[in-house]
């Protein structure tokens, strides 16, 4: 998946009005809460075959970190 496509899909998952950028800090997003984290976990499982836990997401601070968690799934 292309990074630009991932960023648009992340926007949709988080239900953000503003675009997401790689260097954005997730804690700055009002939408970054436990429900959005659960949605991210389901998205990664479905689209990348990556099973994330809430513990995995504790170590994530930026959108770029989320991209890294997708492994080769996002280029």
C-alpha cells in the first residue's frame, strides 16, 4: 500500500477532518483514543495480517511509527 493511501485511510479510521502527516504526533490528535486504537488493531489485522495489542500501541507516538508497524505493508 502506498503511504498516501495509508494516510487517507488513517484519516478515515480516526474520523479526522484534517489530513494526517507522517511526522504528526498521535497524542496531538483529539481522535486518538481507546476506540480508535481498537479500530487500528482491526485494520492492521485485516489489511496487513499484523496482530497488534494495546501494549504495542503504547510504544507508538507518531504516524510514522504506525507506518513502521505495518512492516512492508506500507511503502
